[in-house]
C-alpha cells in the first residue's frame, strides 16, 4: 500500500498520507501482536544463543517488530536482547534511512534535515535504537546508519567522505571489513543494504545504478552543518531491484541460491522466521554472480534470454 501511495500521488501529498498510513498500520500490527504469547528479553537472548550469536559479534540487523511477536517490553526488549547477546565487545548496526526524494525536494525549498532528531523510516526497532545512549549515527542525509558497541564510532565516522552511499569507508563497507553478520529478523532478503556495497566499491559492476550528483545541506548527529554532494540510486534502474515490487523473482532466486550455497542460515527469534549470513561470504558471492550478469536487478525475462529461454537453470 505504501509503495502504491508513493507511485500514484505527488510528494507533498505523500508527506501527509504516508505517515498516517504508517501509524494506522502500526496500530493494527500492535493489536494483533498483543494477542500472541508474551516474550521476555530472556527468551530472546536464549534464541540468539541457540542460533550461535556470541559476545564480540558484529551484526547489522534488519527487522520487523510485528513478526517477532508480543515482546513484553516491545522494541526496547528486542534491542536489549541484541545488546546483551553481543555485549559491548561486539557491535550492532541498524539502517536509519529516510527518503532521498524528500530530502532533495526539501532542500530546494529551503528545509534541511537535522540528523539529531530525524526519525528513521526503517521500523520502530531502528528508531528506538537511534535514540539509545552511546549510539552513533553516520553523516548522511537520507541513508544514515546507527551503531552501538566496540566499533560504533569507527564504522560511522567517515560516511560523509564520499558522495556514494556505500563507498569503501561507509558504515556498511567497514562492517564487511570487520567480518560482520547480516541479520534478518522477520524480514526477507529484499531490504538488505549490503547489496549496494559491491556497486560502490567494485569498479567492475556491470552497469550504472546512480542518478546524477546533487547538493544537499543537513545537520549531522554532532550538530555540525554539512553542505556536500550526494548521489541516490536511480529510480528507473531500481524498478526491478530486489527490494521493489518487481523484484519478487530475484528475491526468491537469491533466497534459494544463498540457502543452497550454505551462506544463509535460518533461526527462530521469538515468533519470527529469521536468518543470518556472513557479510564476507555474501559479498564474495555477490561479486561472483555479478561477473556473470546476475545482480539484484535481474528479471526473469532477462534470465531466460541469458539461458535460451530456460528460466529454471540454477545460479551456478
């Protein structure tokens, strides 16, 4: 529904209707969640230990609170379980994104983003995480990453050094360097930010995915006024991307492929079907596939044309 609203109504109207829709959706999910069995932080920590999470782990978490179930302390309990699971010897990253188009449009109209207060649009868990003590937020007007723990300051410290979102010193690229684990709690393989690292760090990516650079002004999480050029991912190229409506096919194919390769490991977190992947194994496999023309933008029709009309050939 939110995708439909964004595709069919002008941006000024979106700014009014989308938050209303999200609030209604959140209340509906909360009502259903409260009908389920009560889960404690202790229960969630136990699930993490059973799944193999340990002290010192570096994890980037993509999550859906509604899929986890009726956690007695809500999003705060989920965050607490993750913090206790990896401890301060580890590091937790979460995406705290906004809308690139909204930021660009607002800047043209004299409005600027203030990252000290700008809410995350990637779920209530990420928004609660953003507000926790000792959480750092990277300097990017619409694709910031928040982090807590041993490497938090390091991974978030150089996001503004390059116009690209996932450049070599970006939070997610540094997360890969730290041999982190990509974690999905109650979500599929669509909204996983690590895909973009190969586009912004590997110079052999087969096609251009960025729009032209544009200037923005914003206030970073330290209160510093920043004026710089950024790029966003081209919306025309992104139409078939894995996290979009037309990306259903490649999302299913990647899920099967990474499972078959042993990269994707499943576990249960509360009531949520969840998974984790080694960032380095995933990064290497994404490059190997891209070298063969297989990317998160690939469509079924393109795959068939690559294989003489046979869409059922496995990714090799």
